[in-house]
C-alpha cells in the first residue's frame, strides 16, 4: 500500500512503514499513517520497521504523544532507522521522554533492524 506519505508492506512477517518523501509530521499525519498501518494489519500484530527518513526530525509533540499511545496498536516490537546523527538524537530523545509501551530500538542499518525484528515475527 503506497500513498503520498508512506509505503507499507509486509515481508517475512515484518511490517515495513517507509516514508516516501520528507513531510511535516503533525497529528494529522500520525493519525493517517496509523490508520493505514492498522488497515494493512487487518487486526493482526506485527514487528514493525519504521524509516521516516528526515521527517522523523519534524514530528511535533501531538504526533509523538499519539504514537506513544494510539499509534502503538498492533505492534509487537518497533525498530526505527536513524541514518544520520540528527535523526538519531531526535529518536533517542523521543524514546527517553515518551517511553513507548512496546519493545523499541533504534538502528543505523536496515539489516540489523530486520535481524532484531525477526526474533518477534510469528
């Protein structure tokens, strides 16, 4: 499933949520992405790979709060990609401040993230 914000697909029992372009990550975007992800999951929980690219640095407080609550539905474990220092600092700050209720890790390499998520795949 692909749209203006993200590409969502399931591969090897892992859900991939990958930003198509840079966008301002506000509450409306967070709700839209979560709705599309839940539609893709069809009631099933998956370990989930997130790569929001540069957009991860533009997530406002409302979006971050939403992801820490409603946005965690149907996620067994979450792996975020931070491919630069700024994204890493932002994602690490998000995890420290908002304390997700699901297992969450940050990776610099896609391969490492997928290897970790495979442990939680059914």
